[in-house]
C-alpha cells in the first residue's frame, strides 16, 4: 500500500463553481493535489470504493470482476461530457475477492453484462 485517501464526491470535485460556501476552493485544490500524488506514485493497482456500487442482497460490498469499466460523470443534467474508460485488473480483483471471502467478509463478485 503506497497511499490512501478518503474523499467526499460532491459536484464541486468536478466543478467548484457549482457550490458557494467556505472551503470549496480549498477542497477542490486538495482533490487536485491527491490526484497528482497518485500520478507521481504510478501505482500498479488502484482500489476505489464507493457506497454507490452494486451489491447483492446478501453482501455489504461487491468487487467488480470485469476487465474494463466505462461511463460518464453525469449528475443532474451536468458532466455527461466527462467520460471515463478504465482498464481493470480482473485477476487482482478475483484475488482480493477470495482474500475477503476467506476472512468471512460479506462480499460478492460482480460482472456487469456477463464476462467482459
């Protein structure tokens, strides 16, 4: 493990001008600093967790097993022009899933659209 960050993901991460209030500019700048820190470390693997992922009725979390992930950052008629297309590591995902399940964590594997 070379680093970790916990961030809220309000729209101000993408565009700080959408929200007024104290700390917005500083928060956006901190997110940019974290992104730069990740780039500098050139990690082999990034583990991203979110409470907005898919889960089965018997698990508290899911591990995505597909080899690619893509989509937009669409939110309330905004950010649909921001597209993400990422290569995933299904072997590492399966290893992590097995590791967590062996420790009796309530985790399932998810393959969106079937295998790849």
